[in-house]
C-alpha cells in the first residue's frame, strides 16, 4: 500500500494536528492557530477532547471537505507569518469563501474581500481586480455571501458590459434570476436616459430622403448604445455620427449629467443581500471560467 502523500508546505512535524484533504493529502498544522482562527474548530477540539497536546505527540486528524490545492490556500491565509497566496480566479475566491463561512474564519473572509477588489501583480505588471474579470460572476458570488460593498462594485461594472457578454455568461451558469432582472432594469434606465437625449436633438433635413436617413442613423445609434450602455460608447457613437447634429458643448453637458446620474455605485437591492453558509457555488463559476457548461 502506498504511503499517503504529505503536503510540502505543511509537512510532518510542522504541527500537532493532521488535516486530510478530500483527495488524501496530509497537512500538519498547529491546532492552536486553528482554535484561535475559527470558533468551529475551537468547539470541535473541546468536544473531541483534545488536540492541544504537545506538538508531535498527537495522532488526531480531521478530514476536510476541500481538495489539497484549496486547503493549502486556506492554510496560507490562516498562518500569520506566511505570505498570502496570489489568487488568480473567481473560482478560487468562491471556493475559499465557502470554506471560510463553513468554519467561521472571519479574518480570512475579510482578506478574500480584499483579494477580490484590489489590483493584482502578475510578475511586474499590475492587473485589474478579479471582480472586473467577470463582473456578473463576481456579483453572483458576492450576493451569495452577503458582501454588499463588493457586490455594488461588481454591479456597477455589469451595467456597462456588452449585452452579448452579459447574456452569454447568464446562459452558461446558474445566475439567480433576480440578479439578472436587477442588472437589466438598471441598464434600461441608462437606455431610456439616452433615448430622451436623442429626442431633444434637432435632426437635420426636411426631405423624405433625409428624414429616412436620419431615422436609420438614429436607429443605428440606439442599437449600438443598447448593446453597450456606457459613457465611452455614448461619446464614440455621437462623434462618429455625421447626422446627429450635436455640438461639442451639448455633448459635454451630457457627459456632466451622465456622471452625476450613473458614475456613482448603484445601490445593491436589499432582497439580494441574503447571506448563505455551508454551500459552495464554485462549480458553476468554474464552468464559466473554463468556458464549459455545468
């Protein structure tokens, strides 16, 4: 029989407690660190009557509902002198949030919130925060765990997504219907605002031919804006339209009004802030990350 695999990051002799991942890898850790980090572990040790024994003297082990890669990431967050891991995917964020909620590792939950929203370094390059990689998936994750400030950031970015990307992601994974509804409702507010601005323009030309041409031009502008309702799309569309008849001063006024109305973070609906525990939603998000269907 082959000897069990032991973690190189947490080898035998590292601590008095053995954690066993669901793929059979052994992690030797200090039980006191887990006790102080997690009330769930503290209660488990009290009921079980131990761990807390001198290091190297205990045969206690705990089976964990996490694979070895995820468990190693979690323990790197638990150990205060270890460098926090570099998380690269929303799947990792979701899986770790599930574990931190299961074991009430509130300190790790806070660190994961930072990892979700802060820019990251890839080598010497500073890259965008993970929530910006796929805002709709990030919104579903933050909604599931009641992370309201982070949800507002993700929701804001969802409003300027290309419509084909938005619908494509929602078709691939199980995004709650109420989230899609709220995103589409807020996007529609932008579309209606833009339509009112177009109504206020004096479209040039009085002949039947020019009227028809202007109608086609406006239809194209609205269609493109509906596809991606953000300020940059608005500016590019209007400046590229020779028949819009809009002055630079008018466009600047629109920009100011747009910033006042839409630049701030949207409120996250209270009905979406239900906090969950003891469940992972990472499977669906893994499918999105890998381009697969669940």
